């Protein structure tokens, strides 16, 4: 496991711009979550590691019940609180190892690209199990190192792919984490979404350095990567940029 990333230091500055999710991509994820969530409505939902709240309002609107965004980094959470959001959404300070909710509070728990930041997985699994209602579901959107393939931007930044192999857990590790508290993997879906309208837009987003992988790269490699990326975009700004993401369901 690599060093922890403190989003209060730098990551919060460009996160909303760098990790903004187009409306069509939000719709794709809403459908993917709904397909694996309990079918009853409304559902109480926990967005665990909610960051700047880019998905929390969508979860509230999709499932209709009280929705909590739990985030440990104050500067990320402050941005979420400042943005318009449904009255059913509440943002709370907390982390996966210490969730500030009552036992059995949640029908659905979503971890969207946050699990790899958890330092004590055993403690997190116990807390997730504690706040999950009987028959509830846990949806984990993550990369898994045993399934990870190089993506378009890795080619420009030396060491990026190798860093992500170390960042992300394997499917076996996560299955064991949840099995220890009586939750089994029910599904593993691959969800395709649009990241940006063009490679030029993707490049501008990457320059915010809102992807935590950059925290594990050498500064010289980062500068060289952006230089090569600028040259490539100048030659061809390209069309829409798509990518695939894994969504594991536990229950």
C-alpha cells in the first residue's frame, strides 16, 4: 500500500473540475447502481468517501431516501456542502473505519473510487457491516490490480500504470475483506462511461492533477508527461474519451 493521500493539502483544489462527471456518465452510473441495489424504494444510502459530493445528490434522487455523504477531508466536504443538494442529503465527517451512523441505518452503501484509500480494511468491513441493514447491498466502484489494464493517459506519464498496480487492491483481497464480515460478492460488472468530450478536454482535466495517482509520481515525470500530452493534443485533439470501470456488488 502506498502512502496515504491527504486531500486537504492539494487534491481538493482542482478536484471538482478535474473529476467532474458529465450528465450522461452520471446517468450510466445511476442505472448501474439501481440494477444492483435492493429493488424496494425508497432506500437510505451512504456515499462512503463522498469527496466533493459529485455523486451524492444523484444517489438521493435515484433512490429517494435519506442520503449521507461521509468524507474525512474537511476541504473536500466543504465544497460538497456549499453546492446545491436535496434536503435529503447530509454531509458528515467520518471515514470507512469510523462511520458516524447508527447500526442498520443503510439499505445501500456506495464506495466510488474510495476503497483504495482505506488504511484498515478489516475495521472498515466491520463498520460497513454494522451500518448495513439486513438484505442491504454494498457497491464498490474501483479498479482492481489483478484486472487493471493501461489506459490512454498512462502512456504519457512514466510510472503511472505501475503506481496504480500498487494503489489498487486485488479482487481476491476485497472479497476476503467482506467475507470476513459475512458479505459475499454477488456480481462484478464492467461499466463504460464517457470521461471527456475530447482528448484536449481530458488533457485539461489531467492538468488539475485531481487523480491521486499523480501524488505517487516523480515531479520530473509529471512535467515530461504533460509536455508530451500537449504535443499529442496539438497534433490531434481527438474525439470523446471513454473508459471502463469495475463495479462489484456485495451482500
